């Protein structure tokens, strides 16, 4: 039964901490970073990825890094601003939302971002190789994803036909270059 009274519910955000982190193609020994989606208050736990606006307001805090939501518009000004941080998290609200791949690729290719780019949220084993090819260096797995499967998946392909952020030439271009005297 619904009441006509309005309630003032306070939404409480608890920072997420993922146990299984794949970093640089291997299972990380530990994951010190938490992810907070609270746009109003800073988390007590540090280091933490926080929403972009909160990070921008607290850039002096070196234990904070920006969390980019999948609908973030990556402007040239924001791209320059993000180059000042050593890590950026990109949220995948659902495994079917591919906008995070574009954000990572733009950070690497258009804005020459050289720090850690971490995938957080609904990150599945099947996505890891594609994430790495788009510029992610760390992926925080969803709790139900086995880390052993993740390691096998991220190292499953030794040769790729298409170019990516690490390998700028397609396979045919590399072969053509190798065959020239």
C-alpha cells in the first residue's frame, strides 16, 4: 500500500571495493582503490575514484582520481585537465554499454593520456581483451567473474588483424613492411 506522505529518504553511498583487479595483463596482488559514485561527499576510504565534478573540486587531494561515467563528454579542455592525474576510472554501468571503450581510446589517442585507465562497474571476462586494445591498463572484475578465466581471456590472442592503441599498424601492413628489402 502506497502512502501519500512524502518521505525524505537519504541515499547512502558505500564505496565499492573490488577484490579482483587485472592490471597490466596479470592478477594484481591487491587493489587499494575504492570507487565512490556519491556526487556530494568525499569517501573516507582512500585512495578513491570519485565522480568527475567532485574530483575537479578537490584536485589538490592526491588520493583522489576521477571517475568518468559512460556519458561523459570528453572535450579538449577536459582532456588537458585529466592529463594531470595518474589514474582515471571509466564506469561500465552495463556490459552492453560500449561508450567506455570510446572514452579510453580518446584519452589515449586524442589526448595522449599516459596514466592508468581502469575499467570499473559491470566488467566481464569476455571484454578484457577489447578493453586492453582500447587503452585500458587495469580492469576491476565484477564479483562473479573468475580471475583465472580473466587471465586466460586477456592473453588468448597473440596476433590481431586490426590496429589498436598499442599496435598502430594492421597485420597486413606489418607483413608488407617485413617483406620489403
